[in-house]
C-alpha cells in the first residue's frame, strides 16, 4: 500500500424495522409520541427484569447476513458491554462480542478506479439501541440535556467492514449500496429519523486511526471523512503526529471535533449476558429466501429493458426508483423502456433533487403519459421537460396537478400543431394532415425573399438566418434537425 494512502473502514448501525423492541414488547413506533412513553421495566433496566429475545429481529438480521454473503455461525451469544453514559439506562448494553451472529461476507461497489470493487464484511451482530440525549441549546454550548428512553431497546444490527475503502467517495458508495440492500430486504426504513448511524474509522497509511462517531446522514459520512482526511494529511505535512482518538462530526459546521481518547476493547469489560442463552440458528439459514437484490435487478434491467450499465445502477440503487421505473414502462416496454431509462436517470432525478422532492411525488401513470407525448412526436424533448417542471412545481406548491396534455395545450407546446380551420378555431376544427413546420417554412420564405436570394448567391449565413426565423415562428417547439432538413429540401426544390 502506497505511503499516504487513505484507509477507511465503517461500522454501520441499522435499526431493524420490527414492531416491538429487542427484549420486550414495547412498540418501536415512537417518533411521533412524547418522550419516555414507549418504555417498560425491561427496557428501562429495572432490577428483577428479564430480557426475552425478539425472534423476528434475529430473522431479519439473518436475512441481512445472507444478503451480504456472510457465514452464520453455529453458535452466537449476547454479552454485556459496560460503560457509563446518561442514555444507557442499565449502565451496560446487551450486544454481541466474540461470538457474533455472522461473519466473513462482502459487498460489491463501483470503485474509484472503475469496475466492481469488493468490500469485505468482518461481522454482522445484533444489539440493543441505547436511548438518546436531547440537548437544550446545542450539543456544544447547551446548558443541560434531557434523556429520552423511547429508543432504548430498539433492535440494531451492526455491520462492520474491513478497512477496504480508499476514499470518502467509496465510503459513500458503500453506504448507498448497503442502504439499498437493506431496503430490498424489507428489514429497514431509511425514512425514519435515526434509523442509520455510522462510525467511520480513517487513517493515513503509517499513522494512527481516528474514529468519527455517530454520523447520521450519507452525505455527512463523506463530508466528515473529507474533513478528517484533509486534517490528518495537514498534520503529517507539518511533521506532527495523528493521535488515536474519538471525534464527533459537527454537521452544521462541517468539521470534526475531538471528544476523547479512543477506548480499547478491554475498557468495556465484556462478559456473557447471563440472562440469555446462546443462539443456535444456523439451521434457519436454508429457510430464508431472499428477494431480488440490487445487483440481480440491475442485470435484469440491462437484459430485459436494454438499460445502460450506468442508468441501471442509478435505477436499481433505490428500491422506490426501481419500482417506479417498472410501473412507468409496464404499459408498453418496447416503446417506453429506453425512453424512460434516459428520462428518469438524466432528467427526472435532477428535477426532483432541485425541488427536494422524492419519487413518490410523481404518479407513474402520469409520467408514462408524458413520455407517450414525447415518443409520438406531439412535443419535443425540450417541451417535455417544460411540462415536467410545471407538474413538479404544482406538486411542490400543493396546487391541483394538471395532466401532461392539458399543460401542453395551455402552454401551446405542440410540436405537431393543427393548422387553423376556416373558422379560425383549433382542436377538433384543425386539420391534422398539415405539418406546421412546412407551413412555417413556406411563410418565412415568402416573408424573406432577400435572405432566399442571398442563399442562392452562396451566402452561408442566410441559411442559418432562415432556420432561426422558422424556429422563432414555431416558438422553439420544432425539432431543429427537422427544420434544417425540411428547409434545405424546400430551398433546393425551389432552386431546381
């Protein structure tokens, strides 16, 4: 490994989307309720209580282990991790230590150098979530903090990677792929606040490792690692050493801040949980049937719909987006598949991100209708984007949403508009056999005899001028390539 190489490993904590907590029957649906309303003697750790393991949580964790190509161990056990912190009601956390549920897997991502890169998974283990602190003011200068134990006991899995990532960008790709995999497995809801938290370990080859704790967003991981990478390289450039420590990421400021020296494993005084028997669940593995996962769906999209590799990665990287794409193309895959592939990947996602909207803001059937107008030549691609923007702005502003064709008619965006009838009407009174581009060309040639003469005399700029006049007359809705072709044919015919 080259001197100065960045080395990144991640510890990802994901809340499992079960209905009850890991060791008691308290509901996990606490986010819209008041503090300390989803608690009981068990999850509060009161004396004399006994934990009872949630079988569904273990099944979900095994699904994840199998999807990540891990080996489920013949025997695993829970341990007590002892440390004092206000949000840890028992002063210890029930987790798994030297006998995790599963180990030795991998997840493939697109590497910085291109192509697939395998990120090894060290282990997947199950543990309970602690409570949370609510800081009055802020975490740095608040006068006091309150403790909410609603989250205490929520089932967590911790997925620990090997230090195989070589940049903050690769770390973000790993997290995006992991999030997609968890959502495909239906064990995780990324929309829930605090459902995924990351501890990132980063070092520069030959220097000490720094852990950045409790990063709560995918972008935050990349930003925290970018800052930490720059900070450590600057220290080394000045001849200073990097201390082994734990730091916290202050997302509002985009910086990491020293918290404490890094604990060693012996500081936690692990010992087996006496109230829970060892787990023997390897026989369950054969009964776990996995759904189609992101990699398999990507390959199917390429084979079935003809999607490009980059677009297939984009479409299948989010379960909701992949489902949306298939809903859009279902009415007529041969006609819509490639068009939808390009429009969703290159246009729709950008327009949604600009407005901070999710894919659920778009009705698949309505989007299919818009693509039909583009495919059938009723509107140009440019006009289609204009229609899409109107639709999304209406959704953003909570206005009544018009159908695509209604927007086309209201804004007069038809590429193949109908020529006015005798009564000067439109719509049903129009004659569809008249090509409006040819009609516009005829009108421009009649109105610009000087430019036509200049063209005949070999002035190259005259043709471009005439094209511009036709585009102006069609209000930019005509296809420029079609205008060029038809205008050249008309001029050559008249010149013969």
